């Protein structure tokens, strides 16, 4: 099994002392202690408990080998094998929420057998077993719940039994959902059958949290003015836990990108200077709904960066139910239209402003580029650069222009905080000469990449081999010192595959990711990594 290698040059100590990022407190990575028991299954059920056995400690920024073998250029990794287990044991789940199973023998959510009719959040399973515990079960137990959870390979909750993503067939434009199948993995036989003799794309990646923060193809962004494109459903096939699954394959210039938000039915009329919007179809919208009008994109010209883009959020003043008119909080200042498309960019639970969050993604460790910006996380709703600190995403690649050069030749992880892919508290545009020795090259077939963003002048970067071992801390210190990064001004959308402004030059393949509310303790980070390792990427 390939390991993650962290190359330490002989001059590392001197570089660290002289580096502009020398205040980072990396100590070579966290230590897994003894084992974590009692992994909690969905719906309150507790399985047999997964344990991390023989936890591995990397010392002095050492490479993490497998089984304690020294990796090239690094010190010897101490300890034994990486995490084992990670699945909920069999046995009756208690409190598993039944979803639609009718009568005795009806299947409840998570695989437990419902007795006596359908349950909705509290029915007791009798004799069934939950699926494997997922990262969101772990975060829920830690008090930092997932507010957005997306994956094309598996369920991220033990109890999740809904669709993972939607596919669309080229031959007739028909669509079909790919469900969770055996063991909590994507049932890709559905996809293979549906797409026989033609090609398919992925227009929607479903949110598993119940918040409906689904990822749809970008409809407009500053660098995607004609909209983005959906990923090829067969773009990259891998094995996870012995199951054939597919990822979201993005290549520089492919314009593949996703963002939360949904197009409203029908068209709308909007006049500059007015607060009234008239729809052709009845709408039900709560107060404070963030709307975007396609006509307004004309007010963000290609040369308008950084201060002259006038494509702005229009907030509803009051709720409407099955109505064809809505009032905005402020008068619309954009281009008038008698028939424009309208998008509702509402997200639920995703933090805004200076809120605390964690986010991670699992990606192919061999596919990346040195350009902006392959990532996943919290971003602008608008699709244009709204300024420093308006996004917080995890990036993977070999960029140095926006965040300096890490140790070795990369790839590295970074925090895309807008106008910079930061590996430490310095960086931003034209930071090519910046040296960041704490940012270790990540050499692995599959990579776990994590950003921790508390509501403080602090952020943390961690990464690891998604097939073995623990996470290594790449930065654990202050936010960038430039104006706007502390406090944050997060906008609360979720994106995948591009920058916040639709920058489409990144390359990578993404398999799963989550955004939480709140930042979890460090030991929870290791539980997440152990769960990812246990699921069996590449096997």
C-alpha cells in the first residue's frame, strides 16, 4: 500500500528559521493514541466500536511509512500499522429512523428492519444492522455536525439511504439517481445499466445532511460566463471497499464546476429601481431568500475585477406562499428584464460571517495542476470574487503563485481564502518566492485534505494518505495578516472543482467531502481519517 511521504531537505531547519512562515507550530503530525472505541452509528445506534490500533507517531516532520518503515528522505515513523476497523458492528440498531418502510418487514433508513409500520426518527430496528459509520456520524457525536455532505462513492452517515448523485443520459436527456447500495457504497450498477450505449454526466451531487445543500452545475461565474459543465459520469472509475465507484474528474480548462443553488420555475420581470419582482410561475419563498437574476450578470463585465462587478444578491423582504410577486429588501440596481431566469442560492446551516467550521475532501493524489483552483468548501453565492476572507475552501495542487512553495515539489494542500491559496499566514498573488517548509509534499494515491477554520485568528491545515496512517499538520497558526482575513466574511455557499469566482484551471478528481458547523477537537480529526482509511480507497 503506498504511503504518504514528506521530504525533509537537509537545510530544512535553516529555512524554517529564515522563512516568513516560521511561526507555524508543526510538530510532525498528531499521534494516534491507543485506539478510539465506540463509533456511533446513525440514529443513535452504537455498533461494536471501531478502534485505531497501534497508533502511529511521526516525529520531527518525518515521513509516514507503512508499518514503521522509513520513507525516502525522512526519519523513521514510529509505531505500527495504521487504523483498522472503522465500521459499525452488526446487531440491532436502536433509534434508527425509519423512512417509508410499511408494516412488519419494511426497511428502515440505515438497513434496520422496521416492525409495526414506518418510523420517522425514533423507530427501533429489530434484528437489522446499520450501515458503516460515516464521518458525519463522528462529527455529530463531537457536537460539530455536518451541514453539507457530498460524495459519489458512499454514504457519509450510517443511516443515509437516499441518492448520492444524479446522472443524465446524452441520448435522450433522461435522468436517474444513483442510490446507496450494499455496505453503504454507491450502487453503480444502476449507472452502468442506465448509460449503456451512450454517455452520461452528473448534473447534481446530493447533500446527505437533509439540509438540501445540493451541488448543481455552476450556471454563471466571473470566469464561467456561459456556465460550467457537468462531470463525465464515467470519468474516473476506482474501487472503494471492493466496490466499483466513480469520482468527479476535473481537468484544467474543462469548465467542470458545481455550486449550491437552484433555478426557480418559470421567468421573472424586474425593473431597475423597483423592489417588486413578478414571476410567471407561483413561488413559495421564505423571507431573506437570496435571489440572483440572470439579467444582472450583464452588470459584471469581463474587465470589472476587482471593484466594478455589480452582480449582487437580492434579498426578499417577506415570505411568500404560492404567489407570483415578491418584494425585495432594497431596490434592484441592475439591468431590467421582462423575462429573466432566477436562482435561489439559499443554503441551510452553512456558516456565514466569522463562523467556525471544519471541511475535508478525499481526492486522487496523482491528479493535480499548478493553476487555480481545484477545491471544495465554503464560498461566495455570487460566483465572483467578493474580497479577502469571503471563502474558505480546501485546495489540492502545486500552485505557488497564490500561496508560495511548500517543501519538495508538491502537491500540497492549502486554504483558499479568496485571493490566495494559503499554506501559512503569508501568501496571495505573486508569492512565488515565499518558502513554506511546514507544507509537506503529499505523495499518495489518495489524499485526505482538511481545513479547520475556527472563529478566531487561526486556521489549521492537515493532510494524510487516505489509504493508511494518520494526518500530518501542515499549518497551525494565524490567518493571513492582510486585511479581510480576520475576521472572516464567509458567504455560505458550497462549491466544488473551481475557485469562488469560477476559475477553471485546476485539475483533480474528487470523491467525497463535508462542511461542518463548528471546529472539532484534534482527536476527532483522527477519527475522521481512520474512518476514511477503513473504507478502503483503491481496494
